[in-house]
C-alpha cells in the first residue's frame, strides 16, 4: 500500500506539514468517531487562542503518543532500559522548525535543558505532527523561569471518589479563594479531576508557591471532610487529594485545551464556575465538541487580567503550624522534610527530629 502523502494545516497563517495524516490516533467509541493525526493537528489550530493563552512563553514538555492511543500502548515511566511507544519529551525534538523558540530550565537535579517555548500556534500544530497529544507547560514565563506566575490547585479523586466529588470540592475551593480576595479559573483535567489556576505575581520561588498550595489544601481539609493533603496513598482514604507537589519545580499539569490519551479524545477544558457545577460527565468535552465552545468565547479569556499577591496563602501555611511536607521522590531532600518512608513501614527510632535517617 503506498504511503499517504503529507498534509498541511493552516496554523495562524503558517502552513505546517503533517506526515502520515491518516494514521488513527484514537479509535472510534460509542460517542466519538475515530480521530486521525491530521484531525489532532487541525484541532490544535482550531483552539489556537485558548491553547496559546495556556502555553505562550512557557517552557513546555510534550506527551507524545506517535503510535496513537491504542490497546497495549503505555506511557513510559522513566525507568532505565524501559521500552515504551509513548513518552514525555522534555528536550526539543530533533528536526524542529526554525520558527520554534526555546527556553532553558533547570531540573531539581541541577541539570538544565532547552525546552520548547511556544510563541505561536504553529508550534503546537508541529508538535501534533510529532505525535503530541498533551502539553505540560511550566508555571513560569521564559522571562524568569525560576519564579512562577501561576498557582495550580490539583483536585485529584482517590479510589472510591469521583469527578462529582472533585466538582463539589472545587466549589469549596472557590469560596475560600474569594474569601482571600483571589480569583480562580477552573477546568476539567480531561479525566476524573479538576484543576483550579490562580495567576500570581512572579515574586516568589517554587518553594513558596508550593507552601501556598499546602496552606490552601490544609484549610480545605478543615472545611470539607472529603479533602486530604496526605502525601502517602495509604493515608488518603476515599477523599479528594490536593496535590500540592504539582507546584514543585519540574512538576507540570496538562494544559488547558490539551487532549488526554484516553478513548474518546477528551480535552482538559476551561469552564466557568457555574458550568463546572453542572457537569457530571467530563467526557462530553472532547476534540469534537470543544472547538465550537470557543465561538462563544474562552471562559479563561480574562485569566491574565490580574496577578494576585500570594501572601494570604503563605499566611495559611504558617498559621497551620504543621510544617513541611514530603517532596516527590526524585527531588533532593529538603530542610524540615518528613522521612521519605511510608508511615506503615516507619520505625521511629531510625529517624531523627529533622527527618534524617540514623545510620546504625
């Protein structure tokens, strides 16, 4: 069978080549027809205003599924020697076009890398040509890659809870933000969770923003028994986990208008608070339905209008009196951090008061 000729997509006036345009990326479901690689590229072009509002000038990692979202294909976890057909791309792929710009970021290890830094919609469309479905932007702009301008509240349903539970907690989160004088912008995760973004002044470092998320999560725990900030899964129970570590350096969340690698091509979709309150099935927001929403305007159109002071949330962290929490396992051990051992396996005599292991 002869190879299908490449296609071109108009991305903001720039024509972007897409190879293997007929390759099936999402198989058909009861709700949606099959989705080809060309359709993915055209989708990103069609939501350009909203997608670029989420990505513009942000260092961005790519979640690439070049073979499609098919049975048996799994996302690489980063283990040495692992073989996988889907993977995260943190460095600029080979063959990048000359209009693609970059930004240098530093990982917790101290290593650095040049990451894609979208400045026009042609860049995400070219990324679709490379098999990208989900964009993972850092919460910083390239003008200062060490000071976030975005607080990200990730409401993650644990086993035994649902999207509906996350929506309920999002409503409590909104009330708390408003009490603190902050404006939050909600979106579906594209799966079971809810994300709430708050634009902040880029005056604080990652550690500060993470502490603000911890303080916020602890206050939510007081207001809703269905909320937890417990880092260890064995302690979370059937509650909504506020994943504060999504505000740690090199931790990212699927951007607004990203596709998710789940049957039906769901989209991480910005919503108004009123709309979110009535949603029971986030799968209704997908590649086929989301572009038409932008004809009536982007619910996040005003997200850049205000940059908030983080101080009220940092005050919550200090007032809690509970101190530091665990960082992700690939992050260097931090001052005051609790022991990195599951509570059920911890032997108190093996650790000092600062969370350092006492060698025998």
